[in-house]
């Protein structure tokens, strides 16, 4: 394929066509994966060459996508001579695709450079095979975003599911990991079936599989609703919306930390892309009932995830449930956007969709950062249980400092990126009284209150996460041998932390990228009242926020306090032990545990938690209390279905007697039945 010509634009050289370059990078990822097969056991080739090149390719995707959004480039179309006869692959690069490619590139660059320093020889899958699965996973997610027909979309979607399954089960010798991988693959295929049926409904009776044909299809309200509900089920299963979330708390802890970061930070957002693409693009009408459904599912998922995260004792399961919470927040914003769009309020719909897109980008950054930080802790301590960690800030200062940025960001504290998207979502809730529906005006404020509770619980969870792991004293003697991250791991963590800071201090950059999506899709943008120093999504007199001024204020307070202490105390520093409430024997057993930290939540929300408390036996010295928490959805929804499937399979298995004469009898009876129907 020849290189596209370049044109001079805005005093910079930009490519005239972006899509061919992006496809070259996607092909480059696959080639990088295949190159490792020439030396399948060489960790040096994989870690020191292929993963850094993959990170550079991610950076190229981020740059191309960012330039595409910044220049307001028109959508690009391409047809590849691949696929089936008379059914080629169609691709399209527009603002929505570019936004999620930007998300993939920025987060993928940090994760890939971290992975170059993370993977060790002898851990699960061979390095070359792991490298191939990893880069095909990246390529498949990019193709999902670029696909412009149902055929290519489903091929890329299934490739994404299979490669991520193999990555999850890289430690396949462990039975628990095999079970987690099987559950993930099962849910992924059920979701894919719903998406395939959704595309079938949106065809409107034609044989055209392209998205352009679906945009022009005329669906009745009934069939449009069926298509939307199928899309919500299919993409919700991949995103981890409740009750389709059962795979997520199992698969994320089972996967290696870079894979967990990829799945939580990128793959879940790709599912959000699919829901946005169908809701606001392929289905050209919206009904307020759709918005109510998504709003309720989103708020319940967010609350469910925050509660279960608060009571976890495994650090990776805690982050997995936190992903459910954040995906619920994104779905809540999408539900509001549908409500506003159905009520013919495009500006407020753009504000809500902008909050959803920016929170997807933010979640990709800070959740990837935290999963990678737990990977460093896991390598340094061989522990995932919060009850066996503590005091690591002294042994792992780099990881502790960078993880603190991600912790503050996910807790929604300014001036970091998590605050920006949650603030925009709260602003969207303030405009819901404009919806001309009395019943909704009465109920939606309850959603705003629930969102405030969710944000508070998320901050509570992150205090637990960071405090139990990094603060206090070592709970195990072996932790004194913990080591800090290597330089490649620090570089990957630092890249993601820098993204959290930049979007928090300069949120205008993210809002303008989101405006590139909402403008063509909804006909409205929210950045018209913003400036270099502040954002005002609707009007400055109503609400505005400036991350840069907030940061300058924090630095000024710190500087003034430092100078005041230096001047008033004449530079003298007196060190003394911290006050210990009159009890001088401070030991790790006096520190708050993960179970103790979550005890108030267990008491308040015990009705939705399935608790099993194991009291200490007389032989326990010292006494140990154990709490097991199980998802009620697993017992009430999934286990009955599993039992029914097993009973059905057992009943059908009776037909398999193993005798040839019986099988011939079945064939003879089948022929007789067919003859009866034919005659």
C-alpha cells in the first residue's frame, strides 16, 4: 500500500489520510507478535525489543488519533479486499473511533512499556506466545473500533475475546485460573450472541451488513427497542454491568497484572464504545425509556461495585469490583445523555455524553495505573491478600508515590482527572429538571443522591486500598525483603500517572476531544464557554472549574506553610515519636485490617451481601476471624441456570448409549418423521 500524500495544514505537516497509517500500525502489532515465534523462549527478545516496539506503536496510534480529533478531519472510509466473496471488510475512521483509539494508544503505551519490565521467564505461557496473544489483542481492539460492518466487527470482537481468554489463562496449570477463564469465555460468547442478534435486527430485513445501511434502515419503535436491549445485554456483558458482571471479579485477579490493566483499562471501554456507537449513531432515534433503563442499570452497577470493593480482602478483586463501579458511572452518564436527547435537549445531552467519554478515558488511565502498581507489589511480596501487606511505602517508594496519584484520581479528588468527569456528570444531573416529564423529574434527583453516595464510597475504598498496602508497619516479616519497581515498570507507571495529572490540570484538552464526538453526533458541544484556565460547560455564571488554578493554590499553600515554618521556627526541626494514645507497644496487629476497614459497610449493606463468618476455634493461637463474602447474583441467577443446564445435559446423555444399533434406530426414526412431514 503506497504511503498517503502529506499536506501543509496549520503550519504543521499532517497526513492527508489517517486510516491507512492506522491500519499499518495494526498490521505492525501482528507482525511484532509473530516475530517472537522465531525465538519462543527468548525473554530478552520479547521484553527488550518487541514490547517496547509495541509501546511505540501505541504512541503512534495516540498521536494520529489526537491529530485527527484536533484538526476536525472528515470521516475516512476504506474497503479491504478481504473477508468472504461479495462480503469485504469495511472500515471507517470518524471522531468516535478516533477518541477510543486515542484512549487505546495512550493507555496501551504505558501498559506495554511496563510489560517489558514485568514479565519473567518460567511464569506460565512462553514469552513469545504471550507476546503474540498480547499484540493480537491490541490489534483486535483497534479493528473493533474501526469496523464499519457487522461482519468485520464480529470477527474482531471474537478475536478480542479469544486472545484475552488465552492471556487470562496464562497460568493455566492453576485450576482456579482455568475456571475463571472458562467463565469469562462463556460470558463473552453469550454477549457476542446478543450483539450478533442486535445487528440482525438493525438490518431491517435487508442483506446489507454495513453500518451505513443500518444507519439508513427504518425500524419501528418495537424493533428499535429490541435492538437497543440486545446491545445493552451484549456490550453490558463485556463491560461488566450488573447482573452480567460475574466473570469480571474472577478473570481480572487471575490474569497477569498488565493483562488485567489492558482488560479493565481498555477492553471495558471498547464495550462502552459499542454501546455509544449503536445508541447514538446506528439507531438514529432515542426513546426516554431507554435512558431510564441505562440510568438504573448504571447506578445500581456503580453502587454494587463500590459496596463489594469496600469489603474485599484481595487487592486485585478490590480493583475488579472498582471497575464495575466506574463502568456503572459511565453507563449512568450515557443514560442521562439518552434522556436529554430523547427530550430534544442536545446541549445537555452533549454534556452528559462528554462526561461519559472523559470518564472512560480517565478510568483507562487510573485503573491501568493501579493494576500495574498491584503487579509490582505482587512481584515484590508474592502476596495478594491485603491482610498480609502493609508498610511498603518504605520499601517501594516509587510505586507508592505513583500509586498515590492513581488512588487520588480514582477517588475523584481535584486537581486530578477523576474529579473532572464526575464533576461534569453532577452538572448533568443539575439540568435534569429541564426534562419535560414530571415523573422523571421526581425520580432523577434520587439518582444524583445515589451518585454522591457512590463517589463517597469510592473514596472510602481507595483509602482502604492505599492505607492497608503502603502505610503502617509490615504485617509479615518477609515484607522487609520487598524491592521497588525496575526502571521500565517505573516508566510505564509514570506515563499513566502523567496522564492523570495532565487531564486534571488541563481538562480543556479532554473536553475538546469529546466535543469532536458530540458535535457531529448530537449537534452540540460544551466547550464554547471554556478558556485556557477554566472550563464552563454551560455558562460561567452557573458553574466553572479550573484545575490549573486549583493546583497553583495547593502549591501556594504548601509553599507559604513551608516558609512560615522555616521563618518562625528559624529552620529548627524537632523529631519526636508520634502520639500513641498512651499505649507504647505499637505492633502490626494494632493496625486496622482489611476486614476491620470494611466492617461498617458490611453492617450497613448486609442485605445485599452474602456473608459467612468463621469464628476462631479453641486451637487458634492467636485467634483468627475469617469472613467470606459471596455475590448473591451468583447464587440466585447463575447457579440455577447452571443446574438446569447440567440436568438437561444429563437427560440428553441418556440418548448416547454407545451402541451402534441404537444410533441406526435414531436415524431410521428421523427418516420416517421427515417422510411424514413431506407427504
